[in-house]
């Protein structure tokens, strides 16, 4: 986006993706994906080594996810990818909230 607005991606409706139904092995039927998880935060940072237990460290977004969620959360799913960098690693961390 231009004009000084924050740069971000639009959220996609999960129903726009077709997934295998419970009976897919019998009838080959695909159905719109149900609403499952909401991406609440993404971090990308550089470090000298991979950060273990990245979601519980001081300053991590995991401490404020309940304020970002549209509905109360039953759990949080964290994906952490560690990529080699010239002076250590890049760590990409994605936080997904599962509604109750």
C-alpha cells in the first residue's frame, strides 16, 4: 500500500480453500475449509543462534495474543522456522490462535 499506510497483507477467508471432506476416500468430494486458526502475529529477527522456547521469552507477542484475537482462544499454535544467515540465523515465528 502507498500513502504512508502500514504495509500488510489482507486476511484470506478460509472458505476460499477447498479441502478433503470426511468422505473424500469414497467419493472424492472436496469442501470449503472450515474456520480453524487465525494468524495473530509474525516475527522475523536475526540472532547469533536459534532461540529455544521462543514464544515464552520476554517481549514475545505470545503475551498479548488474547488482545489481538477476535474471539476467546482455546489454544495457541506457534510455528518457528530457523534459517541460516551470514552471522548466525534468521528466525521466523508465526503465532496462530485457535478459537474456543
